[in-house]
C-alpha cells in the first residue's frame, strides 16, 4: 500500500509550482462549473415543469368555460361537433392530448380515439367531479409520463356535468430543457477554457514573483537566510520600500536594547540621510554614527528588484571592535617587520662568515660565530631548564631577537621558573598579555636617555602564575595608574594609542587574572600579572 501511494504521488502530484497552481485552479474551476451546471440544470427543469403544470391547468380551466363545449357535454347529442371542437382546442393549446369526460368519468372525447367510451382513471379524480376543484396530476402511461391539468365543466345551474383534462408529455419538458442545457454546456466549456487560461497566467505570475523558484527551493533559501542572519555578529537591520523595519537580528536587538520591528528607520536614525539610498540607490559604506554613547560603523546597501528599490539592508558594528582588530593586525605587521629585519641581519652575518671562509681566516670565523651564539646558547639553556613550555619559550626567543634589533638589553631573571602551567590556560591569551607588555616596555625604555633595559621575572610557585615586567623608561604617572588600562589611554602621544593595555586587560579577564602597575627599581614601570592556576585545573 505504501509503495502504491508513493507511485501515485510521484506520477500524479505535480512537482513544479506552475503545474501545481494550474492544476489546483483548474480543479476548482471545473468543480464549480459542473456544480453550477447541475444546479442550473435542475433549476431549469423544475421551472419549465412548473410552467408546464400552470399552462396545463390554465388551459383546462379556459376550455371548461367554453359555452359551446358546456352545451355539448350537457346534452351529448352532437359528438361529431365535439370532436372537431376539441381537436381545434388541443391544437390551439399545443397540448399532447385532450380528454373530455361526463360527470361519471366516462370519456366522451379523447385525442386517442381508442379510449373513447372508457372510464378515465387518474389519481384524485373526485377532486374535480365531486368537489369541483381543478388540480394538476402526474401519471405514467405506456407512451410516457404525463402532466395533466384537470378542471370541472359546469352547466348553467352550476352542476358538474363533466371534466376537461389537458395533457402534456413530460418528455416534451425534457426536450425543452435540453435546448437550455446545450447553451449552458457551451458556457461551461467557455468558462473552463477561460479558467485554464487564467490558471496559466496566474501560475506564471506567481512563478515570476518567486524568481522562478520552486516551493522547496524557497523553503531552503528561507532556512539558509535564517541561519545566515543568526550567524552574523554585526547588527543587521532590513526595511521595506517605505523605510519600515521588517527584519533585525539578535545582535541589533542587543545593541539597541529594544524591538525595532515596525519602526521607521528614518526616525530611528535621524542623523543619517537615507535619501540617496532610497531615491538614487547609492551605498553608504563605513560611515560612523553615535548610538547610545557608542560610536558605530555602519554600511547601507539598497535592495533592488526589477529595477526598483524595494528596501535597504543596514549593518552596524561598534568601532571599538574594528579598532581592536586593527590593533592586533598592526601587531602582526610589527612581528612580520621584525622577522624581516632579523632575516636581513642574519643574511649580512652569513655574508661576513662566507667572506672570512674565502679569505681562509678560520680563527676569525670561529671567534665571530662564538660571539654571535654565546648569548643564544645561554638563553636557550635557561629556557630549556626553567621554561619548558614550547609556546612560551618560542615567544621569549622571538622577543629576545626583537630586543637585539632594537638595541634593548632584554634579560630573563635567572630565578624565573615556569614549569607548572595548566594545559587549560589559553596560550594565545598568555602571549597577548606578555607581548603587549614587552612591546610597551621596549618602547618606553627606548624613550629614555639611558641605555634601554627591560627585565622579566616568571614564577609558578604557589596557586598563581606570576609575571613581572619592568623597564627603565619614564614610568607611569600616578594620576594615570587608575585609567592606564582603559581603551585609548596612553602615556605616549600620537594616534591609535592606548589599545595594548586594553587588550591585556581583556585577556586577563578571560583568564580570571589581575594586573597592577608600580614603580620599578630600574627607574621606570613595573607591571605585575597574577593568573590563578586553580580556576583552570582540569
């Protein structure tokens, strides 16, 4: 049964929207037209039948009032005259048959001469011959069903002397109705044809409105749209052609703290001129707008359909996020420049070694290599023994090489010990913290007239990881110590400053750590970082 149902579903159920819409409309039109045809056919038949009954009864009444007929029936001595008179009356009334009886229901005239002299038998005959009430009757005979109009014949003394029955065949009613039905069927066929044309036009209009997509494709696109909107981390707002907000995502709700649906985007963002977008279809890219005290960067793109602007899509993102991302990219660029400089420096040293070898001054080569590698060997041995973590060791080696390029005396305290680092501590966050602090320390030390010095001490004893970074720079003013970790606050002049320590603060927040700034014995600033181990234990 299941296989049979699937077979009919595959064979009979249309798969395309055009076929489905056309089929549904055609079924409705055909059903309605057939229903109306049956209804009107029944109504026409009943109306024609009722009119025939009235016609038969009226004809019987008029015939019964003919004076000559009343006289002949009363005396019954001029039957030949009665036959010619009755035949003329039947032809005049266009009746199928005419029957005249006496007061005892004996037929004295019948268009079928074989019935003359026989009793006339129809239902409720006494209503006419006894009570004098005319009525309509229906009877079935061998040659077909009849509608009979029956009326009494009165003499001058108002006695009932006979009865007139005017008959019409029901078949003639059906034949009369058939002419109307043929016209009705013609109109039904015309309307079905028009319905088919309308169904095709409507289906094509729907197909064009849905860009030629099938319902399954539309549903799939809708689900994809919902997933895409949910995955967007920027605030997203969409409107219709009138500027009424019809769509927004959760990020936009969080940014504005309210439901934006149904509001006018022009009144909601009164500081933005939307006229170029709605009228000329222009795009607004990377514009800034203050929203509830937060500077937002927004982009506006018009929605076009068939050459008309049907609405706009607006995305918003806090400028802080963009600035932080730019800061991190700047750090990556700085690392890249540092590595490029080191590559260039080592290339020069290799060239020097090659020259010495070609000059066969091997003693000078050995002395040169020993001088270059002695510091590296000491650093690597220290890191291997005290800081075995590969990510942290590689980071410190990189910073050491960077300090050499900057002519900064960078040392790692010999008492440093960093072996017990929980695996759950994010190394990326740790490198972000130390990298920004060391970069600031290098820059601060270089700004001093003395030889730049930067030191780092690390300890994993107890329940916390301790990092101390100090320099011999100008230090941090007392009034800035409470705000130095705020975004945009810096002891140095220039644009795009004050992001490094803000990134440090955010990374420490993720690690549940803390940071403080003090005066260093070297004369500059001392930053102390504490990261608890117990909150990251597995």
